[in-house]
């Protein structure tokens, strides 16, 4: 399988480059900018993309790749910071300009023979830079320009080097997908053979090769990720697979009975159900810090798995439905990403668990997993369910997790989801729920003045959970949801609607 490698210099858009290239059916892998040259060579990429990043190439200590990549003889495309790296590497000059470019710019194309093939002479592009090329290397040609960047796109076709100052990976850039496809298909000559069908076939063979005669324990939650993983594993190693569903007391309304029923009815996979509500909630008593809550939940899951291995094992592997967004947010991505929040299924297992980790979906996004689910004939009851966080309702409860808060957020979230289903909005949005914290607000119930909880409704639209925007659902629908929550959920006086996008916010509050 042909592949493109993206070297990550810390851009918030690095993962999007991979996504866009994959959408053109070419496999793409993200590596840290300082990956050893031998590692890159062993991957045998057809092309390399240098991502954007927050640094300035002329500053001491700025991130630089091994310059031997420029001797590999394969096409290289630099984007923003990557573009500036190429200019700097080949004796051009980069400097800080007074006229910075942030947002939309009109890109005028001077040469549309390869990178811009099939694209109009003028398109809108997305810029995000303060540095720019004052002088390009002598043996490079200008392919495109803007009013502020005379060399917004450059090339040295003999060296197979291309640089663009703008970001083709973001949706704001017109024809951005075509530009990346031109680089991947035409310039790099990568075969468009990356498909979910191919991924399924490869994964089944890979799982069988890794596992062989070992036994695998698969953690299943009823969400699309773990469910699809369980079905895939069942196809690969049927007799050696055991699934475990854990009720941690932090599930959606009636989930503790619904999920085992769905698994038994539709999937027919051997599943152990563990009621661990009391032990999880007791460990969370008095804990308000969100990261501490996540770590406690992760530790307790590991202890449950250890007990299962003793009672029903032995097992040699633990399979998890970890996705790439989880990896990035936990700071375990291949690039220099900051830790946004810890995911309990990321970062490896404690040594005392003595299990190897099996994560076939670790490099995938949720929409890609949904495509796999369709290929595996998984029922819509699973495919269309909104994402639900691994730590459960604990991350939708601000402050200490109490039985009262669990009751409120569980009931209120159920109202949000049910009204979206009734109105036809459920399938139009990515995720919808209610959250609650410690703040109280004055309300009037009957003729009595009371203090009650503030519930926040959060409904977002997204493609992959890496970015999200708050959903503009009808006001009448918001009003109906609000009225039901204040009328039906005891102890709630106020309902608010979250209008923060990701970034700067995250989808879940904690």
C-alpha cells in the first residue's frame, strides 16, 4: 500500500492533512518532525508533507527535520511553517512581516501545470502566518501569490520540492482537497488504494498474525467504536475472543440493561457483564479535579479487567476501541501536542495487569470507524448512536460526582436525546447531552422561592471530534427541552445552552 508521511511541527491542523489525503484514498501517516531518517525510509513513503507550526525557522532551537529527507529523491510539500523550512533550507530568506495574514486571502495562480492542475486562476485560501519569504531560493519558481505574499506557492521541480504558505487542509481553502490530491496522486504517484474495505482485510490478517493462539479480552461499552472492534475481532479470532461490559454507575439512562441486550440480540458475541457501580462511585467520592476523576476511572477499569482475567482467563491481550482523537487529546500523539485531557484508554496499561494492548483503530477517526461498521453489517442501533465518553457521566459533572448530580445529568441528557429524535435532529448532529455542576440559581416552583441546579445543554456538529461547532437547532426545540428538564428533573431551576465551539472549548466539559 502506497503512503504519504506527514511530519508534524505542532500545527493544530496536522491531523487534517492526514484526513484530507486519506479522503483521496491514499494512506497517510503522521510522524513527529524529528523522526529518524531510517524510520522514514523504512516506511517507503511516496511523498512527504511538512506541516505548519507555531515556531519561526530563523530562531535558535526551532524544530527542524533531519535534512537527509531532502536527499531521498521523493516529492516534499511544505505547508506554512513547512514552506518556510524549505525556503530556509535552500538559502532563501524568511522574516517577520508587518502585514501578517490571518484568515481569508485571494490566491492568484501563476502556474497550474501540476500542483494547481485543474484549478481556477484565482481561489480563496486560508492564511495563518506572521513570517513569510522575503526571498526564495534561486532555483525555485513562484507558482502562486497573494497581495501580501509574493511567493505564496513555490516549486523546484528538479528537486521535487513544493512549498505553499496557505493551508489547503482546512475547509476554508477552496480546492484544498484537489491541491493535496494533486500532490499525492500526480506528483507523488501514490496509488489511491486506501479504502475501508482494504483496512478491514488488512486488520483481520494483522490481528491473526499478532494474536495467533492467544486469548483476547475486549472492553465493550455499547458505543460504535468498541462494538465495531468486537465484531472485527470476532471475525478474526472468534474462539479466542471474550468481551466484557462494565457498569461503572456512570452510564446513560438504562444503559446497564440496554447494552447487554443489544449485544446479545444483534451480535451474538460471548460477553461478560460486570456490575461495578458501587466500587467506581465510592472511589470518586470527594474528588472534584477532572484529571483525577479520569485517572481514578482508568485505574478502576484496569482492576476490573484484572479480576476478569483471574476468573475467566487466562488472557494475553486487552483490546480497546481507542481512536486517534483520544490519542491526540491525551498528549500521546506522534506530534508535539499538549495534553488537553486524559483518556482512560490511552497511554498503555499498568504493568501489573500483564496484558498486551490491541488497538486496531488507534490511527482512525470516528467517521472512518462508522464506515467500517457499515461494511461489517452492524445494525443502525449502534452506528447512529451519539458518541459517549469512556469515563461516562463523570466528565459531564463539574466538581464532585454525587448521586444527585448523576440523577440530574442522566435524566436531563435522556430528555435532550429523546427530543432530538422526535424532532428529526438526532441524526443531524454529532453529539448532544446535558451537564451539571455545583452552581445554584434562584427559581420559583409553585409559589416557593428555591435554589436549584443549573443544567447546560451541549449540542455540537462535527466530522471527527477534532473540531466542532455548536448546533443552531431551532429556538422552539431548545425551549421544549428546557421546559421538560425544569418540569421533569427535580432540583433544576435553570437551563442554559452552550455556544462555544472546539477550539477553544472541548466537546465534553471535563
